C-alpha cells in the first residue's frame, strides 16, 4: 500500500484589514472580536484627527482609530468597525479598541517565509507594525495594536 | 491628581450638562455661578474672540461662543440660547450653550477615562461618561474649560 501524502493545507491565521485606498494591514485571527456595520460613533473634541471618536461596546467606550488618517489619506466615513482585543504586555489584562475599515476583513494564511520589508509610509508603519509579510506581491504590515491604541508618540 | 481622578471628582457632586451643537459637556454644578439668557449678553465693545459681556456682581465678564469641536466662534449660531457663567479664579467667564440641564435632570452613567490615544496637550476633556444607551458626554470642569478658552484667545 502506498503511503498517502497529505496536502499541506495552510489554515487561516490572520485577518487582512483594508483601511481604504489599498492601504492594508493584518492582525492575528484571535485579535478581531466583532465587526460592526454602520456604528454609532461619539465624537470627542480636542482629540487627534486619527482618533476623534469613541464607540460604546459592552459597557466600555472604545477609542476608534482611523488608520487611513494616520497614513495621510482621506479620513474614512464610519461604515465598518472592527473591535479588537490586545495586551500592552504579555500577561497584562486585555484591552479593547476599534478600527475603522473600508471593507470587511478577509481571512488569510501567513507563514514565516513570507516576511518582507515594510511598505510605503515605512516611517508610519515602523511605529505601528510588528513586522511585515508579502501577500500576492504586496507588503502587508502586521499591526502592533498596543501602539496604535496608545498614542502617535508611542 | 490624575485626569481620571479629576474626572471622578468632577462628577461625584451634582452635575450640570451643557449641550453645544450636539456636544454634551458635563461639569460640576457648583462650577456654574449663574445661568443667563443669551439675549442678556451685551455685544457692544466685545474683547477679541469674545462675543460680548454679561453683567454679574456689579461687574461685566467676557462671554465666549464655542463650537461642538471646542473652537472659538465669532458668529453666534441661533440655537445658543443660554449663557452659563463659570467661576474662573477670581473672576467669571460666560459660555454660550444651546441647553443646560442641572439637578435631577442630569443622570450620569458609568465614568470612563479618556483613552490614551485621545490625549492631547491642553484638552479640557478630562474623561467621558455615558448618559444613557445612546449618548456620551465629555467630562470637564470650569477650571479646565476656562483655561482652555484662555489659551485659544491668546493663540
């Protein structure tokens, strides 16, 4: 009997997030908790343009970050919101935040051999990305959410 | 004292709720020294960036009109019907609002710290609070708000 060779099937381990105008980044599958369609945002004055509203979610008021605004493109209209959970440091309590999206997230499979250099706007991505991988010829940063939800100066 | 502590202390006493073009601002009711009609504001010889004067305790105090983004306005929107007079050190400052709620009308929900990503230098927003299922208010106090307006006027 011939041994059966199993096809190596890559399971999805990341979400690809579209922040508008082809600006994309990825987060781990466990990071995204919920997608909200047409969210009601509460503006907060005297806040940075990229984080100028909060979203009420499960008794919390989550900061809403518009990565498109950070990247210098037109700020997004609040159409889709991704609720994300992250830790500032390993072992610390989970914190929550929200990211504005231009399209629903897409599940993708990423492996170590896809790592590459940061894409355009690398001065921005170097602040907000752990690392980067290549997906269909495009460099996709992996978001460092603790930095995204702390401040631009972090 | 941390911003969160300031925000908590700001709202442990009875609170007042100011509505400015949809922006909800909560501050300690004790910070409000008087409520006047916007029509009582004397618009003659206004100081730069103020919209006029209000008479209180035999003196006149500057009145400012701010937007829902907390920028100074020189053209007063028609919906600004109330002038709140805030204690500011040794004097007072008037701020025009659409509506002001005080006493038992103001029921605050859970208090929240301002998320760290939203901190800006000199912001008068000290924290956030829910009002009901659909509304959120920014927590401030007279000291922070008057200092903020003074900085806007100077710059």
